[in-house]
């Protein structure tokens, strides 16, 4: 690990003053569950690390008639215990899937959303776009993308919470670069597929700060998240799906279905939604939505199995949201 300057400001404005407009010069430290490992392996080499855990305005959960606001440095285990999130079971299901008390207690919401890809080429110093994607296409790609992989980026987005939050219509507040600059935008458009070396997996500029997540009211939203995993340890899932259903009587009036760990960004499936809207939720309609969700999948040489898993994940997330038996473990 190279030497670096360290700062721990107590206000958002202080954080913004310390951030550099040049990519890679500064990094934000919250729980540290991702950044510390990347710095030890010299994957990132900042000149300055800015600890944002002392900024009180970035931590906490509050609810009112407009929904729920969550600070970016709120720890995952606090989300798990928060009564304000009882109407959003998909969020708590995704956190429980982490299945590591240490990661839940140390990890933060903002850090979970902004963590870097787990791609082993990237984590071993080859770069995120690794020879314009050719090394991944020709090499070991069992855990890589089955959607959105026609360019150089073939990693999968690592966030377990992003699919659930996007399905629920979450928005993010971004501060900076100036002390009074702020933007509120849908979480869905916060993530992006990098197009060139050095570009991050989100739209934050190096001198901007993700401060809060806003959730709309959960009234009458049936929602759930489902992961397909190797086992019961803290390993990342092979695929995941989250769904939010708005019902009129027994039929689906509207829906949002988002897959995780299948593409360089959380993958919104409009085909699955179109298959499900207007239907009564049962095993047949859920299975049909799962089939629709993977129609446009483009697996690589060694990850075709993820197409089948993605279909199952969508089917079971829908059934779980509707309060029906999933048939799974």
C-alpha cells in the first residue's frame, strides 16, 4: 500500500473541499470492506483518503409522508433492524443474503452500492476492461455477464441491494462539486457500463458525493428479492432478482423486475414486466415471466448455466413477493 494523506471532515462541505476533480487522486472511506483490500493489492492508489464516517448528516434513517430517507453511511445491520423498512422486505432479504455478521455490521449502504466489481481479472490487476474484453471472452468467465456484454465490459455489477432498491423506485441524492450543488435522480440511471479505462461503474464525478437514498412510500407495493447462491456462506450470488408488484385485486397492474449479478449494471427486464402485467400471479405466470426475462441473454463460453438460474430467480422473486411458495430452499 502506498503512502497517502488522510482526512476525516465532519460536514459534507468539508468532504467536497477535499475531493479532487482528477480521477484516482482521492478515495472515500466508509466501512472500508472494499477499499482497504483494493489499496492493499494496489488496484487503487489514492494520494488522499477521505473518511466520511464522521459526517453525522450522512448517517441515519427517517420516514415521513414522502417515504424513507437513508444516509449513505448507515450500516447494513441498522437497515436490517429498522422498523421504517418493514414495508420493504426485499431490502432486508438482500441484506440477510450477505450472511456475514462482520460485513453487515461494518458495511454501509453507500459503500455497498458503490463497491467495485468482484471480477477476478480486475482484482488481480489486469484492469476492468481487460484487453477490451478479449481476455474474458477467451478465458475463465463462469461468473461473468450474460446481458450487456457485447462491449469490453463483461463483469457483473456486485451490489446485492441495488436490484431491490431500483425495483422499489429509489432515488439518490448527489452533492457537489460545489458546496451548494445537489442532484436527485433515479438510482436506475446512477449506474453505467464503463466505456473506457478509468471510468467508474457509476456517474459520480471524482469530486461528488453520494449522500442519501430516498425510497417512495411502500404502501401497496408487494416486493421481494431472491438470490441463487453456491451455499450459505458470504460468497456473492451467482444470480439474483428483485421485484416490486402493484396489484389491482388479484391482478398485476404494474411491476418492476430487476436482475442482479448478470450484467455490468443492475439489469431491468421490461420483457418480464410485459409478460406479467394483467395476470394473476401463480406458478405458471411467474415461470412465463422468468422465461421472458432471459430471452435476450447472450451468455459467454462458460456461463450459460446462469441463464437458467436467472429464469428461476425471477420466477421465485415474483412468487415470494406475492406471498406464494417458491418451491426452493
